[in-house]
C-alpha cells in the first residue's frame, strides 16, 4: 500500500504533468500527527510521522489580461487515502474547485466544513493558506462536537477572532463567545471613556 509520502508525491507529480499551462511556484505540506501536533514544510519527509497530510500546490494563471493566484489542495492519510476533501467522524472538510482559466479567484479559496445537515464556509487566502489551514484544523475537530447550526456559527466566529482552541476545551462554546463579546464591549467603552477624559482635560486646561 502506498504511504502518505508516496500519495503526496504522486499527487504533486501527476498534477504538474496534467496542468502544463499553469505556472506552479510553491508546494507546501501540512503534517497532522495523531497527537495533534501540526507542522508545515516544503519537504515531503515531514509527512513520514503524520496520520493526515494536506498538500498545497500554488500556481499563477491568466484570466484574459489579468494574472491571478490559486492552489490545488489534496488530503492524504496513512491509509492510502487521497482526495480533495476529507471525512472524519461523519464530518467533511473540503476546498472549493480551483479555477485554472476564465474566472478570477481573487487570491482566496473557500473551505467548507459540514456534516450534511449543518455547515460553515471559511475564506482562506491563497498566500498563507497552509498557515490558515493549520489554524483551522483544530476547529474542524472541535466542530464535530457541534449539534446545531448556532454552535457551528459560534465556532466559526471564534476561529475568525483567532481564539486559541485550548480556550474552548474546558468551557462551553456559548460562554466563550459571550466572553469575547463582553470583552469587545468593554474595549469599546474604554475607548469612549478615554475620549471623554481627553475632552474634559482639554476643557480644564483652556
């Protein structure tokens, strides 16, 4: 059976043989170990101790007179799996189909997380997409605990605010979200109070 490294190399090699009109400029590999450690590297040997890997092949393509950037994304694992989406515990994570001509990507790809009944969409920038997937993956794992669309939407909100997933382990998703909202309100109030204080000080000194 092909190893995870074999599958990653095979995808990269076959892709570049088929898509000869594209200008590939970067390939990165995301290594996800069973213990949760996630690493990014341009070298396939980083996948040797991974249970799941994600291959990102970035390229330029021409849309009429404009140049755009996009990437192919492939999920591989230590069981020989290789596809543009990944299933885990009844959930799927996938990236929308890449354009190679005719349509603009505008430097972003759309990532969908779903269990068939509830789902969220997250926009990922082409540049830095491996780093964003590294941040998103623990949220995909956490999403598998969600029972309602509201819970999943709150999880997306937490991801977009870049909350450490560790903060969600010992507290409910709703209470963590409320904490963030309260913190944002407090910061807004502080800003208003600071402005009022500045005005009072100016009046006192005039």
